[in-house]
C-alpha cells in the first residue's frame, strides 16, 4: 500500500517505505530540488527543499505495528528538534579511586528543520564511578622495636600497618621461621622467656593488594643478673703524641688502654615488661661507673690528665640520635647552598637549613632508617630532593647531600604534549626520552590546563659518577621478606611542571619513559627491565611494570638494535599484587627477575633492574642470587687500626668493567655494637668497585688493607678510595658471594678486610666524671643535653704548618679549687678549609669546660673561672710558637721544648664574643662547634673550618 500527499507548486510526490529502507516513488518538477529522508525508529521524515531555499512542506509517513503504512500527515512550517534516548553509560575511566562515566544523546529525533528550534538541555552527562578506594599495598606504620630481657621475663612486639583494605591479619617470624597462630592481631607476646627465644623477629601483613614485611628486630636474652651491662670495659687504646708517655709502675708507655663502655641499650632487674609496645621505662644505656685519672707527661714539663674507665653499669640516660648534614648543589666546581629550606623526616618538618645549607635533626625512636625530604630552597637555584638515610641509634650520623641544580625550563603547549631526549650532558648521546601525553596536564584543583607550561627535567645518567651523588633515595629495594635487594640503575629522572607564573601543575595521565638499549649495552629482550617510582612517604619502591621492547617498525626483534626502545609507562596508583604462596613454610614464587619502582607523586620516574633472580621455589633462608656479592669493610678511629669508629659512612660505587657505565652506588653507616663494627657492603660481582669512607664531610683513607696475596686492588684519589676487582671472590673474603653473608659479618671468621681511618682525627673529650654525670664537682657539663640551659664553650686557634698530624690539646681546670684540680681534656683536630686548596693554614676549635657554676651533690658554687691550658703537639717533631693574639684577649704564654703554649682564664661574667675567638653558646655541641669553625655569631653556620675567621690565638709551626 502507498500513500500520497500533495505539495503546493509541486507535482505529487510519493514515498514508499519498507522495513529496510525508504523509497521515493515519484519526484518530478521543473525546479531543481534536494531531498531529505531520515528514519527514526518507525517514523520516516522526508523533506524536499527547493534550491531557492523556499520551505515547502514535510510529509511524515507512519507505520502501524505490522509495518503497514498509515495515512500521512501534512505539516507546514518549521520543525523543532527533539532529543534521542540516552546512549548507554561508557566504561569508567578507572577501576577504583574515583573516575568518570559519560553518556550522550543527540538532537536528531527529529533534528531541527526549516527554522525549527534546537533541543534544550545538554547532549552529554558525566557521573562519578568506581568511587571506592584503590587497593593500596600495605605499609608498616608501627614498627616493632628491639628488646632486652632476662630469662623468665616477657616481651611484647607490636606491628601495625596501613593500606587499603586495612590490614588486620598478621603473621610473625623468628629467625625466618613462621610462628603459627602467634600475634595475628599484630601484637606478639613472648612469655616466660628462655635463652632459646633470643633471635630476630619480624611481622608480615597481607591484604588483597599485596604484602609488607617489617624490619627485623632482636630479642636479646640474658641470664638473671643485676643488669645486662658487662661491668668490664672493652679495650680502647690511645697512642700518645711524640714526646709524651704514661708512667706505668716505672715503665714509660706511649700506648694507653683507657677502656670504653659500649653506650649500648641495657636494662636492670628492676625493669619488667607490662605489655607495652615500647619499653615503658626511660632509656637506659651501658655507661661509665668508675674511673681513675692518669697523668700524661710530655717533654718540656707539659702534663695533662686523661681518664681511664674502670667499670661500667646500666644507668638511666638520655639517648640522642642526631642527623647532621649540609645540603648543596655544585655548579662549575662551586657549592651552592640549599638556603632556608625545609627538612622533612618521615613526613614531618623537623628543621630548616641555614643560609649555608647546614641542618641538624634529633631523630626520635629506635629507628635505623629515615626518609628525608628537602624542599623549598629559598635561593630558587636547587630542586627539591628525597633521600633514604641509614642512621645508627644513639649516635650522630653526618651526611653531605648533593642537591640537583634546577634545570632550565622547557616550554611546551599542553594541548600538544611534551617529548624530550635525556642524557646528552658532556657531549654524550641520548639514552632515554620522556614523553607527556597531550591534554594530560591539570591545575591544583584537577581542572584541565590548556596552554603554555614549563617542564623542568633533571636526569641522572649512570655513565657519570657525579650524577649518582644526586640520586633520589638509594639503589635499594626491600623485598616481601624484608631483605634489602640491590638495584642496578639505567637512568633516573625528576620532573616538575609549572605555569608561566611558577604555580605548580600536575600530570593527570601517562608519562612514558623510552630507553635506547644500544648505548647501555643491553639486549632488546631478556633483560626484564622494569620501571619504578619512589613513594616518598615510605621510601619504598613501587613497580610500574615491565618495559617491553618496541621496534621502530612496530615489530619486536630479539637482536640488539638502535631501531627501537624499551618503553615504560608511569601511571597513577598501580597496585602491586603479592603472587607468593606459603605452603608448609615454603614460599612459592613465579620464576621472574624481580624489580621495583619509584613513585614521587607521579613526578619522578626512574629505570632500574634488580640483580636478584629467584628460582621457582625459594625457602625463607635460602635465596639464590646471581651477580650479587658483599665486600667486608671496617673503619677505625686512627691509623693504629686498634679501635673501631662509629658513625662512619662507607660508600661503594660499582662500575661495568673497562670503563663502562656505573651500575649503582650504595652507602651504609658503621656501628661498633653490631658485628664489631664490620660492614658488609652489597656490590655487583664481576665489576670494578670503588670504596670510600667519610664522616662529617671528612674523608678517611688507608694503604694498609688486610688482603689475600692474589686480591686485585689499588688505592686511588690520594688514598681516599680503593678500586678493587670483584671478580676475585675468596672463601675467606674480603669479597664474598651473597650466600656467604654470615661469614662476611663474622669478625672471627677471617681477618681479611678493607680498612679506613680518618686523615684528620675527630675531636675527643676526656672528662674526668664522664659526659653524663652532671652533679659532681668535676663534671664537664652541669646540665643534661636536653636542657635549654646547657652551655658549650670553644676557643678557636689558628695554626700555620705543613704538617697534617698536629694535635691541639686543651686542659680545663678550676680556679681556686685545690682538691679537684681538673675537669678533663679535649684533643681537637687541626683542619683546613676543605673548599680551598690551602692546606697550610688550619685551625682547631678546642672545647673547654664553661666557667660559672659547680655542683657538688646538693651544694652549688657559682662564679668559678675555668683555666684553659693549650699546647700544640706534633707527631713529626715540629715546634709551634705564638704569632698573634686577638685584640682584648688576655692570655699567659708558656714555653717549653715542645714550643709555645698558653693559658687562658675564662671569666664566668664575660661572654667574650666572636671578635676574641671565644664562643660560649647554649647550643648543642655540633652547632656550637660550627659557630666556632665559621667564626660567625649567627645561625648561618656550617661545619666547614674557616681558619682566618676570628681566631683567638695564631701559631706557626716549624721543624
């Protein structure tokens, strides 16, 4: 059946419809026309428009439910548009943590025609979706702490973790053995402790997003006694200066055993666990109990006292863990300080750097590692940076932080995206590229930013050793079992984006890292390189996935080629799933080369390869590691190599043989209370390894290593570095395979070791009462270190000499108190300005006992002056004489065969000042010493010695 309708001034036109398509049956006219035919469901709309634009009419033919044509309707005039039904919602843009869905409709049912109105409303709707949190790999928020207990007591270890979902199930291990059913709520209670309970404990939390393992902590179990401190002091031998000796029953000795208490954590039998996570009592440490005074006699009549420790005991004490450092960048060989920047430790602002980049932080709790963030350099020349720093509980850790210079901005249009080659410094060929997708930059509110932006990209090129000093964090990854696994770097970068006014912008999309394998001597496939990013809150590495090879032709090739790249994508919040299974205490892991990532708010992608390869089945205590070795290193207080040194940073840089790229750089801190001070540094086997040691910015050196005859090593950099060939792996060391780490750490296993000592000895205070006794008449300090009223006093002495083994000795004694003649002595190193090549001009900051108050039990004596006797002693027979004294400073000169010395009376009512070279401060020791070294009466302090800045006394030494 067909229907017809008549149009004015036109012949009749007929439209026949079927279910498949409309058909125009009769169209004829002397005027050229255009036809419009649209179908919307069961409605067919046909329009005929004259070429002259005159609207003539529209026929709407409808079909009944059987598909038969119904009589047409004639509509004269315009037709308003109407919306179609909404399309289905699109897939959510993300699977978790809040995304968006879209649906659309169009104004085509019918469209506006012949002057009709458009549809009113929106053609697109957006709604939130997947609003639940993404699975977040758990992280340890409360760490267990070490415990010391007597037999029969109890100990509580606590473990808490955060993440999503919130971890609620925990398992505990002792010496890598599962403790079934114990501590499942996070708290492990060990009751009625026996000697067999001693060992290393750690917890593991698991959720659907992955697993995390805490650091190992020890339970030290002792037989019942008064306290856990050994009353017999350890041996500490002191070599006396040339011409000085100790009269031991008629025998003149140049080496004296002064004894030492370990200053380690301890408990007494009056302290018992009450179920708290941390010990409820104040800190106790093994400290000096009894001493005796030994008088050292020197040629020419100069004498000074030193203290010998007779016994030790456990006593309540203030334990300070200090992190001191200086942060700076280097440009054309000149240091640029990190000025007035914030120092954040584990997410909290703890300090501000000085104008010279110096900082000091008191680290709370028994922690062995902190995550430090330096940000907001006021000079505007340096980038923010992150470091993961190993520290030693109860000691002072010092570190130099090389901060990247702020790169010149690269301007780009966010609508077009960003692409830049990396690694072209010093004429090198590019090894990588960084790309930001078009339209992926947003402002701080998450709104799309379309316009001109500036990107700053800092790249760490593993071909340059100096670049490794600016690494973000360390090349270390903590695996699921809590073990530190070394990473081999193939590049590292830091990215920041800002608008033209300097306001930060953010990347809300994918960042692509492309690595050219050819310059790095990598095969296209089989290397299993992964891309990682650093979580700055935890210092842990997060895997962003494998970097597959993509050839320029679009196909994958297994031969080495520069026609393609290894590509990795940094995305937002990728969960890391734990694929391990524990079956009968055996961990089953898929055969894979493990690797890890860095996530710095999506702004710092880096490339790493881990050196560890796990077999298909791995037990807790047997791990096969290829290409991983350890090297044994030890630091000493001086070149007698008798006494191990605390708080020395050992650095190991590994380089591909024959001058290839550096593979990584590691650092660790010595601790005399662990493995007798031995460090086993992780290195790569079959490589060239460079070892160095430093403390407080001062390098250690040695040419007296204890090595097998066939070991290959050579001293470089004026003896401050050792270059060794790690091909040589000996059963007895000092290079060990990974599996032999216990033998490496065992001091009794063998004597082979690389050993270092300071070129310039640290200052050493020898107080007659001990540093922690404040209420005796001969106490060096009358206030504890935590008191804001504690004073520290220094005198600055300049020395001009070519000898580098000089010592400045200051003897402090009381005026008008005859029954207690001495407070003690301080031996100060004589050092030069390390920022210059002038080593002839040096200076010493000699600490002396501050004048003023004396405390004898309950009796307080005020306004007592201190008499300071100073003598410069030489190991090479040099004689030093005074050449100048600061204006207004009164001293009494002394003379002997050892050369000129002097005595200074420190008046309790005179603060002197920087102009006289006498510094009396209510600062901590390190800070007060820094004011002396810089010679400045301000907070713009630095640990770098400035010999010509306000010395009190000047001497010149000749042979």
